[in-house]
């Protein structure tokens, strides 16, 4: 699977794993050496963290937008079919009640 076909959530998880791996590498490098290698690792860690933050912000914005769309669609459906919505809600409530009552 290429990087372009990953879902936003999967890309975010992958980016966070890279950040963690870089942080671990930075810690290991600073224990034994200083200088150019540490500076390079810190720069890479900062870049990856910045990228992960941007992806997280993008994912959050996409989630908000999708939630808004679903809420609007639900509102529209309930206004168009109020009795169906009441029936479905009552059925779900009955089912949940039966499941809870079994415990």
C-alpha cells in the first residue's frame, strides 16, 4: 500500500510512529555522542513532529466537517420522516434495554 492510499487516521498513526522512533534514536544517540549526528536527529525529529501536528490538525478538521455533514443529513431525515425516526429510536431503545436487562 502506497502512502497516498492510506486513510488519514492511518497516516497519522504512521507519522506518530516515525516521531517516536526518531525520539528513541535521538535518546540513544545523545547517550554516546554529541555533535553533528545529534543535531541531524533533532532536526529530523522536529520536522516529523511538525508534520504530524499538521496532519493531526487536518484530520481533526476533516472529522469536524464529516460530523457536521452527518448531523445535517440526520436532521433532514428526521424532519422528512419523523415517524420512521421515532420507530427506529424506539426499536433501538428496546433492543438496548433487553441487552442491559440480560446482564
